[in-house]
C-alpha cells in the first residue's frame, strides 16, 4: 500500500482585499479554499498574460465566440488538464468537463480533483464563463 503524504496547511490572500473586521488584516483563504482559488485562476489566465511564462494559461476566455462543437471542447479540456497538472502540484486531477451553451455564447466548466495530503472529499469547481460584452 502506498504511503499517503501528509500535507501542511495552505494559505493565500483573498483577491477581494477585504479587511478582517477584528484584526484589520487582509482576509486569507485557507486549505481547500486557497487551492480552489489557485486552480480557478490557472484556468482563467490567458496564454501570454504571465510575463516570461507563455506556458501558463489557457485559451478558454478567447474561445467564447467560437462555434460551439466538439472541435472546440476537446482542445480546451486538454489545455485545462495540462495547465493544472503542470502548475498545481497540490492536487490530483480527476476529471475535467467543458460544455457549451451556444445560445448564450458561454462555456460551463467543471473540474474535479483531490487535494494531496489533506483528508478531504473530492473537490469540485463549477463555473460558467460568459462574455462581458455581446
């Protein structure tokens, strides 16, 4: 039986930059919430948006006005799997699904993963990506 790694806790700042009402520090995200935010950020980053790192990101946002068919969905799933596998070592990716909503020019993305070293159930991120202007 393989040895299960024990993980330390994870912390990250909230991108809302809200102040904690008592400590007056920036609110932090912990463990599963911090990892969820990191995975979602990796998927939403556009290719070329991170300076000197053109290998980080996906073409998900730029695909909103493409024709909604399997020729669009399969490469996006592959990109999401690659970016999470390569740049988020704290998770074990289980499933990625992307479905199109053609009438609304939007994409429904669902990502399922296990957090390595934390005894938590399988985590799922589900979000709809839609254009800001039509």
